[in-house]
């Protein structure tokens, strides 16, 4: 039997197969394996139907198929994930072996329309009856394993009983509440100008302080926000609070910028340029004090549309930097045309460049490439003095990382300014009227720090 399923509508066929396999497995020693595969570049694409994405999805599907047996079933779920059904496996080693083969195949770069696409697949695995008692629960269980694979940055994860189900479900329903109840808070990580040693800017990194579950990292809640559409209000919340804080610092004479991370979903929202314009005006901060960080893959979702959005935002005076540079798509043509001012070299290259010659060569090449394109280059993940010294000899412009500072709270930034001052403006310090700012915006300015608590 060789029935391969590629249609969304065929999900029901997949379900039928799954139930059949489970029925059969009830009477024998073999188990049913379910693998849920998510490829970062596909599942997160907002425009799932764009021709390129469809073509990519088709290629990935075809590659997965080549690794499987005829008796296995593969289906594309309506959220872009692939589900693979192995109707008869001996146990965890068997499924893990198949997962390994699938990953090796899917990780091969894909050439399409003159670009190279690097897919980063992750797999969540569950077995019947070892991990679950029914077909529905098996899918859910594989989903939890997949969430854990993403959270722990593993290529694949086999479901384990101690993986906490309630935590995953809680987060989904509570994130909306977290935004209105001010459970989110912001950390700031300094970016240092390598030549002058002063603070060049501050990257804004969001955290969620959950009343019961404690601190939740953006790696966990941003994907949830993206799936539920909450990424839009969440990003506006982050922008609002960080711009208020930035204005407070600038009014005190600290000439700093803030850099906010955008999700690819933010670039899809038509309203973003207008919303940014309104926000910047209501807060009364020069627009060049804001930088937005976007990833290469976010840009490549729909390059033409992104170009229009970026240009509109650039025309407001807001600057862009490409985040995690070197890990995504390698389309230099697009990079040259985009209205971006800088690139941030991904920390994976920087962290290991002292010991890994290849990575040192990559870092040096990215710096030269950036400069040749007239871009400002920041190195992320600078953890040691040696790394900093190497970057200086390579001519890198800015550095960010634990060597200088972890992401810290706004009031802790004051101590940092004392140690490594930003460029100080000569204009006299004015104390702004924050009650007005709070009235203009619909959010509290309670998180703005006006003075050091030290
Ligand atoms: O701070 P930390 O290393 O835990 O951040 C993990 C990831 O989450 C990083 O890729 C970072 O860019 C992302 N991130 C942090 N804060 C935000 C945010 O406010 N919005 C978006 N879209 N991503 C964020
Ligand atoms: O994807 P993005 O570049 O936005 O991720 C930034 C995150 O990287 C920060 O939130 C921080 O948690 C993490 N980070 C910052 N500096 C370092 C560093 O020096 N080493 C490591 N391992 N991580 C860092
Ligand atoms: Mn970033």
C-alpha cells in the first residue's frame, strides 16, 4: 500500500489510518509511532499559501517521503507541520532511528529560485500505547514532545511522562491576560561601540513573570504569541514601554537608542507603519532612537511586501538591523536592496570563533561584507576579552554579550552608564511630564525608571 497524502483535506485520511494502526497495535507487541515535524521556515510562515512557500513545503514533503517505507503514512497538517505515522515499530529506538534519518534528509539545503534555503526541522515523537491511550491523545502527546524539542533546542524529542502538559496549555490561555495584567517586563542588554567603548544602544528583551509558573523565556512564549495572533498586541506593548524608557533616559541626557525584536508576523501587519508613527509621536521621542531587529527568514517570507513595509517604516526615520545574521537565507541580492542600516552576526559564530578557525573566518567575512554594503556590523554573543579583541582587529563596529553585560533591568542600566557611559547630550536635562505620556497612550508608564534605585 503506498498512499502518500499531501493535501490539507487529507488530514481525515491520516486520522483514519492512525485509528486503524492503533486498533491493530492493540493486538500485537508492536507499537504505533507518531512523529510531528516542524520546519521553522514553513510552520511559522504567515503567508502559508505563497507560491514559494508551497514549493518549499512540497520539496520537504517529497524528501521526507523518500526516507519512509511504503507502509508509513505522511500528511501535511493545516498548521504547516508534517505528521508521520509509523504503524508498526518495536519501540523508542526504532522511531528515534527514523527521526534521525528524516532530520539528516531534511537538513540538506534546498535550492529554489536562485536562493539557498536552510531548513531547521524539529521532531516530536510519541508512541502508542507507551505514551498514550488513544489516537487523539497520541497527536497531543507528540505535540508536547515537539514543544519540548523547540524549548530545549533539540533536533528531536521522544515524549517522556514528566513533560508537563498543564504548563503548555496554561501558557496559551494566559498570555493575553499577561499582557493586560503587566506580567511582562523588559530587560535591556547594552551594545558597545568597539572603537569608543561607549554604550551604542540597548537591545530590549521581553520576559514573562507568571504568577504560578515563574519566569518564562521568550523562546517559549513568542511562538505561542505567534500562533494565537497575540504577537501584535505583545509587540506594541514592548514598543510602548521601551520607547517610554528610552525617552526617560534621553531626557536625563543619556543619548541611547533601543532595539526591539520584531517577529515575521509583525512585518505582515499592514498597520505596523501607522502604529509606529502614532506611538513615536505620542511618546515624543526622535524616531532615530528606535531600531527594529528582524531576521533574515522573516524578510524572505514575502520579500516584495516586506520591502514596502520596511521602506514605509524607514521613511519615518526608524532604523533596521538584521538579527541572527548568518543563520538564515543567504540572499545577498535582497540584503543589498533592503533599507536596513546594520547586521548583527549570530552568536553561534562569535561564541566559538576563538577556538574554531572556520567561525573566525565567517565572522571576519561577514564584517567585511557588511562594510562593503555600507552597513553597521554588531557581533552578538561576545563572552570574553579575547573575542572582543579579535572583533576589534576585524574592524567590527559594535559588540554585545555577557562579557559586557547580561540583559538587565532598566534601573541596573544606570550602574552600567556609570561604568561605560553612553555619549552624553549637551542639552540640559529636562524632566518630562510622564502623566501626560501615560494619558496619551493606553498603557501604564509604571515600568519607566526615572532614577537609579541604588
Ligand atoms: O532573551 P533571550 O535570549 O531569552 O531571547 C530569546 C529569543 O527571543 C531571541 O531570539 C530574541 O530575539 C527573542 N525575543 C526576546 N524578546 C522578544 C520580543 O519582545 N519580541 C520578539 N519577537 N522576540 C523577542
Ligand atoms: O535572537 P536574538 O539575537 O535577539 O537573541 C538575543 C539573546 O541572546 C539575548 O536575549 C540573550 O539572552 C542572548 N545572549 C546575549 N548575549 C549573549 C552571550 O554573550 N552569550 C550567549 N550564549 N547568549 C547571549
Ligand atoms: Mn535580537
